[in-house]
């Protein structure tokens, strides 16, 4: 059975990969702002991370407690092999469609 992702789920999954070992809620919110100039809510990111975890596309663990967080621990997320595989499949599908779109050229910026 294939996993299908909504646009926001896909972007959050990609941001987890981009953030690497520092993938947690606030870092992902900041990545949206930096990479896409898009404001997203922390609660929407958390809900999506938990949904992706339920689908087996990310896994999580708790980092160490820090004084700057009042002794609370960060819940860190990591993309799984299944998540990476799905992102590759999505990328392949999109590239295939983009090549079929008349007048659309692949551009690197």
C-alpha cells in the first residue's frame, strides 16, 4: 500500500530531512520561514509530525533537557528509510509530469 501525502505533509517531511539531527518543531517552523518564506504554526507542524510518525515516515526520540527550555527535553524527529523512499518516489513522479508540461523548462536558480 502506497502512502500518499498532502502538500503540507510532504513539505514537513522534506524539512525533517533538511534539518537533520536538529529536526524538532521550532526548527522546522524556522526552516519553513528561511527556505520558503512561509509562516506556519508550531501546532500544525507538531500534528503533521505525529501523523508522519504514525505512517512510519519519521521516528522520534527525546534529546537532553536544557536550561534554556526550562529543563524540558526536545522531541527530535528523523526521516526513516520509508520516508526517504517516498520522497524520492514523489520527486520522480513530479519530474516526470514537469517534463510533460508544455513550455515548462527545468531551471536551476
